[in-house]
C-alpha cells in the first residue's frame, strides 16, 4: 500500500521554525504527500514552496483547544485564505460539546462554512474524539455530516488520546459517504496507519510521515 497520497505531512509544534517548514515542504514534494499542514504563520511560505505541484497547503484554525470566539476563527480563516491556503483544519468548540450546547456549535459552523465554501477551500472539522463519548462523536457526525463538511478529523494531537481505529470506524459508520475522515494524533507506524485507512480514514495527519514510508518499504 502506497500511503503517501493519504498523508498530510504535518508540523504544528509551537516552536516551529521556517527551516523546519522548508524541510517539510521538500519532503512532501519528494514523497508526493497529499498536503503539508503548517501553523498559520507559515501558510504563505509553504504555498510558495509547493505551488507548482499537486501538494496542497493546510493550516489549523482555533488550534488546539477550539474555544476561540467564532469571530476570531473567522479572522483566522480569512487571513489563511488571503495567504493562499487550500485546506482548513478547524477545531470546533469542544467546551460547547461538553456543555451539550449544540446550538452554539451549529451557529459556529453556519458562520464559518459559507466563507470557506465560497472560496472553494476544503474544510476539515476537528472533533477531538479521544476525549468525547461515543454518543458525542455520533452527534458530531450528525451535525457536521449533514452540513456537508469535507472531512471530519479525529484529533489535534494535543489531547491525551489521539486517533484510534475504533473512533474512525464509528465515524465512518455514522457519516455520509461523501464526508471523508482524517485520522491524526499519535500515528507513528505503518501498521497503525494502514489499520486506520482500513477502518475508513482517507487522510492521515502525521509528523512521522517519512519514517512511516521507510517502514513500509522495509516491510515490503
């Protein structure tokens, strides 16, 4: 299995340097990853580095906790679009889920989704599955799936628990076929990556992407 087309090659640590972003983009071009996912500060630079390729540029919004004001998320989205972003990984308001405030979440989505869709960008909604109950995950599938987001994404990578095969399978079971799943958080081996894809993920957020591909070559 060639995993490269499934991978968002990712660097989101708070001390990310421009040199690391340049290396990330170089690796993405070499291995033909689906996208690079970088902090908002580096969107313009990443876009300039991969612009003549099929590699997309993604960034994060409301990252990593999701409790930014809706207006703040809108500002982040608009600025990222101006900088040339292709895909937006948006952390929803996890606190609202835990407070059972689905009206707030609907309002948040209804505010940001038209902005992203009008510019024909891809939206990946991050739900942080590792700290949600199965019932909460299913409610997210209902809300965001019906709204027509492009992806639901399992995790930011900053919670105690990242992607799991079980969460991906649950999401796949409750999402429309047209809504894809991005698994992220703790994906460090080829075997685990393959299991996530088999469970229903069509994109993987990885910072260990190169090592995963090297492991795949060794196994094959």
